[in-house]
C-alpha cells in the first residue's frame, strides 16, 4: 500500500470527534492511536484492543504524523 492509499484512511469530519483526524471515519482519533504507540503499545496490542482496526490504519496514523512534521514552520503554543 502506497503512502497516498494509507493517508486516504485518515478522515476529517466536523461531526465526528469535533473534526479531529480519525481513522476511516470511525471514532478513533489519530491522536489517541499515536499516544498509545508512544506509551509503548505495539501495533499488535492495538489491533487486539480495537478489533475493527487494521494494521494499515495504524500505519496511516504514523504516516499522517510524519506529514505533519514536514510543515515549513512550527510555532510553540503557550502552556
């Protein structure tokens, strides 16, 4: 599966999860999947916990995040 096919799995819909990027229009925000991966979960563990997801969905999340870091500039938001 090429990068564009993977990225097509990430959808934006203002009526789902407040318009955050989700996987295939389901209520699984990309942000949550990335946080779980960053916390140490494996793709296999995610797929066990979320049986309606596919490996390509998780790879799409990673690919989406990769695209975001290619932005020309990133600005720090006050915390």
